[in-house]
C-alpha cells in the first residue's frame, strides 16, 4: 500500500483531483494527504467526497503561521547538509514571491517550511510526493525531504511539445523515462513504437509548415482593454477584502495593484515613444535570443546562474562574429502584463551589435531566418532544433540531450562555440533521425495536460497520466 502526498495549484486543482480519483481506482493507495495553493481550490477539496485528504492544508494559511519561526544558522546549516542541492538557495530562488522578501524573513520562512514538512511527514510517512511543478519553497522543500528520507518525489514537467507533460524525479529539467526511452530507440523508432513514431513525424511536419506552439502558451497575449481595468480593480478589491484573497500573501493590496498597473501602463507608453523595440531586418545575419518569462522556474530553479538575462545577452553580444547582430525579443506575455522597467530594455538596446525586437513579431519567423538560436532553457531552443537550426543553451533544458545542441559552458569559450554553431553546423540525416527518435520518446512517455474542461479529451489525459504514474512511480 502506498501513502501519497500531493501539492495542488490554484485553478488546475479540480482536474488533478480527478487524476487522484482515477489513481485510487487503479493503484493500492492507503492514504492521501495534500497541500493546496489558493483558498478557492482548498474549499473545493474540502467539499468533495471522493477522496479523504488527511491531512489537507492550505498554503496561504500555513504561510501566515510559519513566519513566526526563528531561523538559526545552526539549524539551517544542518538542513543544508542533508537536503541542499548543494545548498538551500534553490528553495528560495524557486519562489517568485519569497525573492521579494528581506533575507531575515526568507530564512525564517525556509526554516518554518522545513519544520512543517518534517513533522508532517514523520506522521504521514509518504511513499510518493507529487506536484505539478517545483516552483516555490513549499514544493522544493517537500520534494527534497521525500527524495532523501522516504521514497519518490515527482514533478509534472512540460515537454514543450504541444500540451504534453512528463514525470521528472529531480528538481532539474530531466525526464528520466523519456531519456531512457530515447536512448533505447536508436534508429528504428518506427518499428519499435509505430504509434508514437507516427505522432512524432506528424507533429514535426505540421510544426515546420504551421509553426505550432506549446499548449501552455495559451491564446491571445495582447493587453487588456483599458475599459476592463476598472471592473478588474473592483473585483480584485472585493476578493481581497471579503473573499479568497483575504490574508493571502500572493495578493497585495488593491491600492498597490492599481499603482503597479498604472506604472506598467506608463512604462509601455514610454517604451513606445522612445521606439526601443524595432522590426527585424531579415536581410542581415543575426543570432536570436528570446527573453524568458520572469520570474519563472525555467530560470530561477533550472538555471539560477543565468537569472540575470542582460549579463547573458552581453556575453553573447561580445562573442558573436563581427558580421552578425543579436536579435533579442521580449516575451509577449511579460511585456503585455508585467512590463519590465524601460532601463532594462535600454541596457540591452545600447549594446553595439544588439537589436531589441518588438514582442509581437512572430518568433517562428525569427528562428527560421536566424543563423543560430541561443537560450537559457527556453522553448525556442527546442523550436530551433525542430527548424534545423544550431542551438546554444546556457542552462540544461531536457532537450539538451540531443547531439545537435551546443552547451555554452565556460564563458571564455563562448566565442568558439558560437563560431562553430554558426559556420560549421549542418543538419545531417543523423540529426534528423535523432530528433524524430526524441519526439517519439516524448509521445511514448508523456501525456496530454489535464484541464478543467470535461469530455473525452480530459478523460484521455487522465487515463494516460495514470498509466504513466502506475508504471514509473506507484508500481
């Protein structure tokens, strides 16, 4: 019998609760405990009667109680020796909210979450811990505790292919099952796994002709109409004062939210007036670097040494051949909703051979017309490989296992690596075969992302995820 402890996140709670229900029908699960982010989601789990979550905690309520903990350096040093990777900074860097706090409060929260989960797990004795992503202190810490002291911890990472997710048994961007399957396939993917191979080749052909995007990018990323801002502010004020956002550390005051919204509106108008963003000139030779959506786990957890993107861009700029430019494009969602300070963009655009490209320019076209793609851990790296482009990564995204991906490594060698990628790379038949084999492994060892929309698609996503969880985790 298995003791299963789960972390649920916000609006995806209902769909992943359905996954838990199906798991209970399939596997020998003795106990189920959970933490859940968001009081609305917490209320949903409390009211359902299919699963007896015992214990069940709301993260917002826990946060408000553990801040009273005293963080002693001796205790943190002991925790770091046992659970650090290799230290405890990743637990704080993983959390987009906690990075805003002063060091004293950060350490108090770190100690508090460790104390809470150590005591909770001593009583619960989890065999398996599951979370959608390791993107916070309250997911990183239990992930490490279970991994070291109890059993198996998994996060459900995005493969960057359509809406496909897979299981990751480390806090980094590694898909063990996908990688193992890829290494087994070699060159005969079509014979070994015909269904997955067909899906892979269909996807690749469609990607190259239509420019498909991953499911998590959502739909329209254009800014909201100004007429809706007042309504949004009123709804937020009501939630903050009377409903689910009350005493919620994730949601600041209405006044501060309006202040930030106005500041970002002013920044966008200033950026437009100063014409900081340009249109690309496809007649010039250039290397492409897309800015990451920040703060996000893609850099904070999976590449913490490269969180400061202007430093990465500066190094690329200084390492390019003299006849190349660097095209840097802002993430559309970040520009439209969480615009960075204009000084950030000015610092980049002032680099001598660097052009800041408008966020609404088609990224697929930028990749296809480039001589190479550079990224920390972004989706653009995989897309570059799909478009037969040389790709240089600074972090270690899951697709870096492909032989055609260049690792940036030592900054002193970046010029040589870029020169090699730009002038020597040829997309050979072997590279194409490896790419198809890797996509085959993804389709074989991943599942569609469950959503709160009901129907055959949701049922298929739940069934496929449960099959993989049974095979790779629950046994």
